[in-house]
C-alpha cells in the first residue's frame, strides 16, 4: 500500500504505513463471572494506551485514536475512543474516532489508520478496538437489523449461528468435522500459551494475566455431548428457506464449536515509516494491501474469505505465498471452508488458536488478529501474513502485512 503526495517544494513523496508495535489486554470471559467484568470498557482501553506509552509511544505525536466497537451504547457509547484517550491523560489535542463494522470493526480501524497515514493525513495513529460483552450486552443498542423482525425479513438478515449452520449444510461438513476443528484450535491455543507465544503483546490486568477462556475449556469428548444452539430459530430459518429452498439446514453448531464471547481491548501503532524512526519506534510489519466487502446477509459469514481474495490480489500475492493466516473463528464451518478454499493447513492457519479458543471481543478481535499475525511472523522469521474477519450482516475485511526484519 503505497501513497504519493506533493511536498511543500513540489516533490513527489512516497509514503508507506507500518505497524510499530501494539498491546492487548487478556481476553476475559464475556460474563458477569468473568475476571474482567469489574473493568469498564474505558478502563480496558486506558490500560492498553498506557502500555503503548510504556513501550515508547509519546502521545503528543499521535494524530488520532481510532477504535472499533460493535455495541456503541451505555458504557461504550458517546465515542469511547475520545473519552478513553482523555481519561488516559493523553493531550486534549489527540482526537478520537469510534467506528462500527460489527465483528470486523477493529480490523477496519487499522485499515482506516493505514489509509490515512499513506494519504498524509497523519503520521501516527493508534488503532484497534474494545468490547465488554459482560457489561454491554450483545444487541443492547437494539439494532433494527436483528431486533425488528420486519426489517430482518425484508433485507434477509439472520442470526450468525443460523448462517453458520447454512454454510455447514451447503458445504456438507459433518458435526464431527466441526468438533474436530474446535478441539484442534483449543489444542493449539493451549500449546501457544504454555510456550509464551502471547507474551509480547499481552499486558496483564489486576486479577487476570492470560486469556481466561482457555481455563476449563471442553476436551474433545465433551464437545460431542453439547446440543445444537440454533435449530429452533424459526423466523431465521424461514428466511433461509425462502432464499435457499434447495438447502436443508442442519443444526450443527454448538457452544463448543462457536466463537466464545469475551471482554478485551487491543491496539496497534500505525505510523508512516520515516516518522517511526523520528519518533523512536521500531517498525515490525508493513501494510501491503487491504480490502472490505459484503455478501448476502443470509450467507453472511463468507465475506472475510472474499476480502482475503481481494486483498491478496491487490498485494500481488497468491494464497500459497502467505506464511500465516489469522482468521476470526466465526464458527467451525467458516474455518473449514476457508482452509479448503485457500488450500491452507493447520500449520499456517491460526497456528496459535483463534477466537473459538481464546475469545471473541467483537470490536477488539481485528486488532488481536493483527497482533497475533505480526508476532507469529517474527517468531517464524517469515514474510507475509493475513488477518481477516467475517462479520455480521455479510460484512468482511482483510489486511495483508509483510514482516520488517
């Protein structure tokens, strides 16, 4: 992703956006019993902003703070990015922007930051996201797309789990295959946690120093016993039958092979490469390309896959050139389809586990994925990585990065 502009002397200046570090909270269970429930969303963001300062970022040089957040109401309302920056003691001249592309919000924040850096609008932007599901419940903002049956029927919007069951049925995945994937991602996450794979980015909070959802996570045998979650959603299934009458939807997704809701905040520093040196920051990865897209909201969760196709084409890369894929695990069926579409095995696909194992904090997930992929590229001494999300309403986003040695 290169941008050019004219300098004051009329010369053409080429700009690149790089990622110069980041930080994240542990992911807590998205429940009043979770260990981050006592921390407000503003406190979660403030903890991350403080960690970035400890790691060398000087707030007075930050041109903006962009955060993704899917449920912008109550404690997450009123442009939480601006409020959190002020509460963190950052200069009043640092603006704040909060955006919503559902589950892709945090990734979209980073993409927007990179585009603005390349365009010359800012030299340094902090971008990421936050979600406290335990304090601000899903659909607390009463979105018409999901809370008004007439609107849902008109536009063809269904619950994400029903869309996942639709994809599983179309692709002919079995319940055993879905559960096998769920078990594999948890196994990889446990191994990664034990090996310290998350130590570079995670910043402990009082009472929690690791991703809580791995504690007591089900073993493979227990997954088999879990009942399907979405087979009784009659209104959603009626919409599916109207759009796809040739498909018999099987209820296959359970609590065990679906994303686990979490509380978390995460952010990365997106900076113009030359400005990083001036600010004393160390570039870790270069943003090569990105894409956002949308698909039929009934199918919904295939949009991230399409975004990867488009982003790789813009980067001039083929799928087999990518060393690490970090893909939001929006239900097992979507992961199995992604792996088959791009012919990628477990060694390159979410090698440290994903949101099914570690937790899905809607607005923060995209930033967590970017941190994971950049860290893994450095551990492997590898070159190219992709982070991607399929979100609600048929939205998707992807970003391609290249490790800077």
